[in-house]
C-alpha cells in the first residue's frame, strides 16, 4: 500500500510539473459572448485549443472558429461546405484542425479554404460524426450509425494513412467514441453491454477496456496523456466521474443539485467542466459548472466570482463544453432568460495550485470502492 501511494504521488508530481512548465498565452480575465454568424440567432462553443486562443462551435447550422483578434470565422461558408449543414464539434490542441459533421458525413478543416468532407465510415452507414481530434489533427475519432430500424452505432478512428478503423463489441451493442488523447493513442467513449452502457478506454495496443462503474457510465473526455478520463455514471443517479490511473473518483454534485456531468478536463485533472442538473428547485434550469479539488462542483457563476470575473448582467452559463490545458480558459453556452443560447469564452487568472500532498490526499479520499471489481474482458476489437 505504501509503495502504491508513493507511485501515485510520483506520477502526480510529474503531471503537475509538466503543467506548470508549459507556456500559456497571456489573456485578460473576462467573459466574452461570441455572438452569431449573420442570419442566425444561436451559437454554441464546443471546444477550445490547448492555449485557449481558438474556439470551435456552431452557429445557425454552420461550423465556426473564433479568435479574439479576428472574431468569428464561418467554416460552413467555404467552398465544398456552403450547401451543407456543418457542425463543429472539436478542435486540435494546437488549434490547427477542426472536425465535425455535415449530418451524413464527417469533415476536417485545417485552415482557410481547406474544408474536406471525409465521407462515412463504411458501406451501410447512413451517418458519421467526428467528435474529437488528436493534438496535431492527425487522428480523428467519433461514431457512425446504420439506418433505422435496427440502427447500429460504432466507434471509429481515422487517419490519412490507415483510413477508418471501427471498433466496439462484436454483435453485442452500440459504441460511441467521444474523446482522444493529445498523441492519439487513447480513445474513450461508451459501449452497450447487454442492457447496460459502460465507459471504455481503447488503444491500438490494448484494444477495448471497460472502465469500472457501479451502473451505467460514459467516458466523455480524456486529458493529454490518457491517464485522466472524465464522464458520468452511478448506481442511483447520474453523477460526474473521473477515472485517474484506472482508479475511480466520484466527483459528486453540489448542494441543491441531484445530478452532474463531466464533459471536459484540463491537462492535470485539476479543472473539470460540465453541468449541474436535476435541481431541487424544479423551476430551475441546468447550469454550466466547474469542479476543482478545492471546492468540488459549483456553478460557473460562483467559480468566476471567486476570481472577480462575471457574466454580463442577466446571463448565466447553461453548460461548459471545453477548458484549456491550464484550465484558465473555459468555453460553453450561456443564456439570458428565455432568449436563444450564445457561445461564450471565460478567462480566469492563474488559480492557486494545491500542494501535492493535499491533491494526493483528495484523490485518495474520493476514490470509489471499486478496486475489487473486475470488469468483464471484452472481445477483441474489429481489425
């Protein structure tokens, strides 16, 4: 037990050191509403580059990127995309590549004038969505589905050299890939096993591994090196979950809320973004939320106020969909009463860093007692 504790702290030290020494772009603490493309009244921000400078999203069924110095650029207006609906779902860590879906096909965009539809993931599939992309844009992951009735959904991995590879449980259920590590080696998502959805991690070398859980669970995002995975699950309610070095951490909820979801995570796992749901006050709506080891889950409004940052009057976050590598830049959707939602970017000052013993103690105390559970061995992934 002592050796395991030392190994945990040693690994944690290396992770924090890497995060501290990384170079971050200086940004002014603020909240910015990104507006809409011309002719639209709605926008959503779905992801952000590692340095926080570039945001990907969708406005009026058109994919866009946003940068502070250039504003919103309409990817969906480019040749090859102008007659299609385009949905921007993810951006690479280096900010060079956007991926998403046109509805039937998945696409890649690598700069102005480079929109490229990559088709569907194979014969018989009626829809393909790219949901995540590796740090340099080379590896794309997502899901494809066959027509109804009897629709089957399969996870996929794509790169230009090998093309498309599908994976999941043969003949036993649907699978969806939702996240990929920066180097493209670790893919996370969820798969149906009998009547239960299970979170999974997949690698080229090890195939598909089910992550431990007490009930339905989904893995929705992964950090840069694949060692920290976040999502949701639980035996009695949907609550945010972290799998850290294969150990399960229950991220809980917040007073006044019965449910939570973890949708994104920074490089060292100290900032998790998502949503608080199922409020005790049934007249309230879900809110965007941030989890940290110091404060647990709290609404984004509460989190920002601690740094002296606030939304424009009347606005609140409805969901947090992305965080930068250092956790300072946060993106998602915001609402003002019953008006259509709008994409936002929030920037906070560099937060105080937890001491390593305190951080290690927190994760040790919050691990669920799943260490004795042995997940069933999955069949080999498709070739």
